[in-house]
C-alpha cells in the first residue's frame, strides 16, 4: 500500500497501519454456490424379486443420473471444486448450501448445466445476519415454475431451523450474472435485518452488503472519523447502495458528531428503496436518497451552484470511478473526499486524477476486510487545496 501511494503522498500524508481482524475465521456472511452435474452414477446391479424389480424400475425413472456438485469455481474457470467446509465461510450458511444439494435428488431437482442451458437449480445464496442471526436463502432457478417448492421449503427449514426467509430468483438467461430480476417469496418476509454500527439494516437478495460485518464496522467508523464531521456539513454519499455508510455519517460514529445533512445517490432503484426504508426504520431524518447516476447528479448540482457540498463519501465498484464522475467531483469541489475502495489499484488511479487537479492526500487507511486473501479494503482522504 505504501508503494502504491508513494508517488501520490506528500510529506504530511499519514499512512496508517492496516486494521486487522481479531478472529479472522468464518467471517463471510454471504455464501454463494453453483450447482452442476458431476460424474455419471452407475446403476446398482442387484438381484431382485419381480415385485422388487417393479418398484426399483419406478424408482429408477427418477433416480439421479449424475452426482451433484456444489462449492467454488477454480480460479479463472467454470470448473467447480467441491467444498464441504471452508475456514472463511459462515458455518450455518455452508450447512444450508450442502442441505440444498442433499435434498435435490429427493425432489427431482436437476442441477443447471451451463453449456446446454438446461436443468433447474443454478445457485443458492445464503446471507446470515451478523448480530441478528437471521438467515436469507435465495434459490436461483432456470425457470419460474417450481413444482414441489412448498415441500422442499418445509424440509429445508426442518433440517436448518436457523433459516428465517427463502426466496426464489428466476434467471433464464445464459449468462455469468447470478441473479435475475424476477423474484418469488417462498418462506418468511423475503429479507433479513441486521445491525451495523448501532443501526438496523434491511437486506434482500439484491442488496449490496459487505461480506465481513465485523470489519465493515471498523471500516465505516474509520471513514467517518477521517471525514472529521462537526455537525455542520452537507455530505454526498456516492454509490450509496442501501445507504449503510451514509446513514452512519448522518448519525456519527462512536458518539462522534454526524453530518448536518446526507444525500445518498445510486443508480439502482431497488437499492435506493432499501436505503429510504433503512432511514425510516432507524428514525433518521437528516438523510435523503436519490435514484440517479452519481456523476450526473453531482454535475447538475455543480452547475446550479445553489448548495455547498462539504464532503463526498464514495465507494465505487472494483473498476473504480468513471472519468465523468471524477470530472463532476472536481467541478463540485468539496473540501474533503473520503474514498473507500475494494481495489486500491483503481483507487490510486482515481486519486492521481484528483491530485493533478488540486487535491492532496491527507491519509491512507487500509482495512483487512478479507483475511487469508491478497485483497484489502482501503480508505484515502483527499483535501481540496484550491
């Protein structure tokens, strides 16, 4: 990290030590597994009476012809590496993934065959609330009709009573994208609630929510601390998703002062609906959320020049911010930019753009969000020197 930002840091830049995790195991609260056919199962050869033969013939018509694989894709491939346990995945979530696999033959559910776009069950996604313990299971299917779904749900909940909600997500496209847009609630409310930095958040199958809730609290609290809010600022939370960090900024972290006003912006309408619901659920009145491209929103705000924006919080995807967004950010000219990223390389590229246009790097704070991997989340604070 020091090498990556060496050319951008000044003499006064503070390079904070990486914030590690105390117990860096089983931290992934979201576990995703594909299902696919494996090796062909050889039929059992055994002598039987005439009655037994008739029964075995009936059973044979519905007997599975292939093993069912679930687990993780080998790096850079679509080959599934079967995994029954993982030291960084939530244990309950993993148990549910395996229970779904074990139930599929009994309910005649065929795993998805990617090359032919056949079969029914494509993926299972399990999300576990860090503090609430609530569990949401999303079954991604290659079709809307789901014969036997009620019986399957009953048996799955019986085997895994931790489950509080199950939804069916329909994705019939031949694509690498896991989720489709059509969704049916099969059990429970269709979402879970979880607490983060003292606030309660509603999480659905489509919601973005950090996979390591313990370290997310560390990340968000450090970001709000580094924003140095005094209670008088207007803050934009760009790429706000379901509003997590923006709502924390509106309230303040660790008894610190929050912003006077927070405007969350995201182009995903469903995320904005969740963000508004989260604000209402927590009784937060100084935060509002807008469904719009963040760059377009800031460009229009800069052109109007009717309101001073003091701080911009931004947490873009791995690809980083677009040049249009960065142009709008510079035009808006906030005093401070707090840039959170899961890809420090694209973050360094974007920070270089800001430095070339009058900003200075005040602090760099890495947070180990993904222990036992090469990845790290990073916060960079830039101050406007123009």
